[in-house]
C-alpha cells in the first residue's frame, strides 16, 4: 500500500488519506485499487474502496473540502 495524498484538518485533527493498493491476481496480472480513509481522533477509521483513480480522487477532494482548508480552481484541487 502506498499513500498518494494525506490531509490533516487544522482544527479537529481529522486525517484523510488517498491510498493505492496493488494485488497480484495471477503470476502476470496486477490489480490496482484505491481507497479513501478517514481517521478522526477518538473514532473508528472509515474507508471507501474504488477501482478507478478518478473516483477516488473525487471522493478525497470532497472530503477534504468538507473538513476545510481547500480551494478548487477548475479541475485542480489545491491542498495547503
């Protein structure tokens, strides 16, 4: 597993991570999936799994926007 992006909310300490996971399905085949993980202090970590990077990145951007500190300029998401 590899963390592609990580955002930590400045006020509440909520961490949102976009993770890539590669699984060997057969000797010559690799399955790549993505997950968005929400880790809030004192709560159970939650995640959602996606097969495509576009959907996972969209979910990551929406969650980061929800927790503040993000501006969107066109299709580009800028995380401070």
